[in-house]
């Protein structure tokens, strides 16, 4: 798109008045056809949000950049994406309910006749657990987007394969730009926090519904193929110390896998890769170059910890990375959010699961209840 004075038309004076009403302007010039204001202060965060709000009403959007130590505010014509109603969110949700329920039936006793009695309700509890974790995760994103005035779609649930992976989560499409690093951080962290809290509730329920037996009994059941062992996240080990009646080991109903899956999804989403929520979180803290380096390191960690297919898929997408740069790249992340990042790292640590593989074999003595 080629810009110039004619691109701003009769709105030029209004744009000039809006910017100068909120920020001290040293000079206004056209840089490669883009109306650019040279700002005389770096404290622009709150003023920028007001300018963004006012300019968006007349069809323009501001972008703040630090060019060789000078703050430049550029103004571009902007047309918001057309909002269309779609039935796909509802259709995909219904299909996902079905795939998760069938997966719950399989995990609660196998397939055969239509489940009845306890097996039916176990599958229902599993379905509610899985969909609640995913739905609340996406609701966290939706609420954050609403608070920061970022237009976004309804969640699109992605059905999976019963017996393997019942669902591949859900996604929300962002329709509007992100104003600053604070909004970028909030948008990224809101989903994992909400999903983690939902997973905690499901985990507590799973521990309360678990059957507690001696370790030798579990080992015999595993040998006979009647139960399966999953590597535990640290949060499960901590919960086991709270709920365990003595030296016993829990055998979970199907809802236990829902809690386990919720923790896995939480930890994976916190990694600094652009397809994941952690991509937005880490991008709000650092430059694009460093953030991309962290992405490659994360992919390597995933491969070493057993997520072979996921790591290869993410590596493929990293060949054409997307930058989540907000409109205001001058204002730093708030101090509160920088401190909150410690909580993000802790949440990643307590929910991460090392899958069965060579590395798990070396660490297994540290991962047992």
C-alpha cells in the first residue's frame, strides 16, 4: 500500500489535533508517505492508549517506535476486519463433545454396548472435566481481550481422535491490533492461568474419586494391562502428599486423565513459541530476536522430553515466524507484570510432564510418588 498526504484526506487536521492533545510533538513529517510525529517524551503508555482509542474511531491506527533513540508515532489508515457470524464454533463444539465423550467411554472401561450406570457417569464427568478446562482456558483469553478492547472471535474447539487424543484444544482468532506490551502479556497469560485453575479443580475431584491401593497392587495391575501409568507433573506429586492416606497409590477414574491433560496443555502453552500462548508472554518481555532464540531452545527441550512430533511440527512453523509486536513498542512492560512472570515460570515447572522416552528413563526415580 502506497501512502501519502492524500491517504489522510480531510482527517489530517483531526489526526494532528488528537496526537498533539495527548503528547508533546516536536515535529510532524511524512516518512515514506506515512504521517509521522516526533515525540519529545518516552512516557507515552497512557497517552498512546487514548490516542489509539480516538484515532480508531475515524479509521486510523497509531504505531509508536523507537528509532535511534527518538520516539516516532506513525499514523496509518486502518479498516477493522468485517465481523461475520459463523455456525462453525457451535458445530465444532458439538463434534468435540462427542469425541471427548467417546474417549471417556474408552478410558472408563472400553467400548462395547452403550455405557450405563457408573461407566456412563464416569464418561460424563470426564467430558465435563476436559471441556471445562479447555473452555475456561479460552474464556480467560476472551475476557482479557474484552478488557483490553481487542476484538476476537468465539472459541473454535478442535475435535480429536477418541482413544488417542480426544481434542486438540481450541483457538480464538484475534481480529484487532494489540496496543502495548501489557496487553500482549495479559492476552497470553490469561488463558493458561484460567486453564490451570480449572485443572486444579478437576485434579482435586480426581484425587477424591481415586481408589487408593498398595504399590504392589498397582504394579500387578500394570503387569496385567488393567491400568496404565502416566508420568506425573510436580503438581500431582504435591497433591498426592496431601490426599494420600498413608503409603498408598491412587488409581484414578477417567477424570484423572482430564486433569493430567489439563496440566500438560497448560505447560505446553506457556512455552515461548509463537503458535503458543507463551509466545505472546515472552515477546512482551524481550526483543523479537531473543524471543525467536527462546523458541528454538523450547523446541529442543520438547524433543528431549518426549514430545517428538509436536517439536517437529513447531520447528516447521518456526521457519516462517510471526512477530506479535504491539502498536506501542516504546513503552516497557509494567513492573507488576514483570514480577508476575515469576509465577508464570513456576506454573510451567509444576505442570510440565516428561513423556516416556530415553530421558524419562534416566529421571524416573525422581518422578515416582
